[in-house]
C-alpha cells in the first residue's frame, strides 16, 4: 500500500498532552492529529471534477467520479514544526482555505527530503476528484499559503512548495471507506490458458498486476501477491506452437482506498462485478495482451467460463499487512456470489 494511504488510526492527544507540548517540539512527525469523527459534510464544489487521464480505451474502466465516505489527500511544505499543535493548526488552515469548511479528521506528516508531506483525511461525501480539484486550486491561488501565515506562531514560517503540492494532490488523493484506516484485501483468482512453458516470473506478475489495475481503475500498488499455479487446460482455444498449458492466477486487491479518478470499489461484491464485466467484455484479456511483451503471457487467453466460476468466491482478509498482502492468520470472511 502506498505511503500516502493512511492505515492505523491513532488516538487523539489529551488536553494535558497538548498543553504541555511546545510548538516545534520534535515528536518524530509521525503521530497524526485527529478530530471528531462526526464531521459535518460539506457540499461538493460546483465545479465539475477534472477528467481522469485517458489511457488505452480497451482496458480502462468506465470512469465517472463516485461519492465516498472520506477522502485522503496531501500537500508539500517546508519548515513545518514537528508538533501535534502544528498538525492541528494545519488541519484548520486546510479546512478554511481549501475545503469549504469540510472537516479534516486526521493529519499526519511524512519527511520528503528537505520538505515535509502533510497528509490529511476529509470527512465528506463529495467525490474524491472534487476534493483533489479544490486542493490544487487553493495551492495554486496562494490561499493555503495565506492561511498558514494567518495561523500566527504555529505555522508562520511554513512555506508551501507549489509544484510539489499540486503533484501530491493529483497523485495522492484517494477515496477511502469511512473508519477504515487498517488495510484489507479481496483475494481473487482467474484462469488463464496458453501460458508459455517458461517460468511465471516477476515480469509476468507485474504485467498481470498492471492489467488488473487498469481494468479496475486502481493504482498498481493496490494489486499484490500475484502468483500462478498450473491447472489442466480444457479450453479448446489453444494457440498453435504453444503447449496446452494453463494456470490459475491469484492476486489481492486492496479495497479500502481508491484513486480520485476511479469509481471506488469498497466491497468484494463491487470488485467481483467489475472483474466479471472485464472478463465478459474481453477487457482483461486485452489489458494482459498489451502488457505481455517479453513474458510467458504472450499469446495467453483468459478462460472466461472458468474465470467467472472462480470469481464466484472471493476471500476478504481484514488482517492485511502494510504492503497490502494478507498475513497468515487466515481470512475472516468469505463472500460467495
């Protein structure tokens, strides 16, 4: 899971802790400042969200922004004090300058060379693309820098790195299921025929990962634990010159966060439906084919019937590790279609 995706929620500091803490006191910059969860939801901006970047039309999912329970985003600054009070003040400034008073529920920081990435969660039902657009606009206009200057001593010396902040907002804005700071994954299987008799290696795994990410509208980091096991081929579609080899490709999909340009698929049912559609419409096979060069996946075919049967059962693991892969404690839920 990318570092911009918040995982474990941390309890808010007590009044005594905040009262004793001096502004600028170094606490490592990792403890997030949290706010009440029952935040009022603001209205979505009137401006239409920016269109998602266009990719290959054959493997991109249908993409219209969907509402989410929360949105995570980020900006980049310099001279940011490592204190809980500073992070709380940053949340207030972001609410006022960028978010039309929508509630910031969580603020954390991450070192970025000489700069600091300020990551934050917003309680809103607005599309993540709208939040991304709001943040980009307030950074570009200087409104966020002005809000920092008005925060008196806490953030008076903080400077917004405009280009880096715009890039962070555009690439690190995610829709997230409300209350789900801990990663969890849907474990999925598909059937593939016409695999060349060479090792299903890291290049194959990367190609298949990128294909799945494309058809789901995910970022590649959401797809992990890609592996293949041999299976008998019963398909009549065998490419001449290749042995009749088939595999079951399994992979995990992190479903607790989704990029702003995609339709969030927060449930295993939603992931199943999207993959079933991609299999039936041949979009998954095309996506694999366009990424298969130099791998055993050249000439591979998605076995539709077997893949749809495998997709009927998806295992959901809510004990996934920070890398998005499930741990060995076993799943706590099995969803059957």
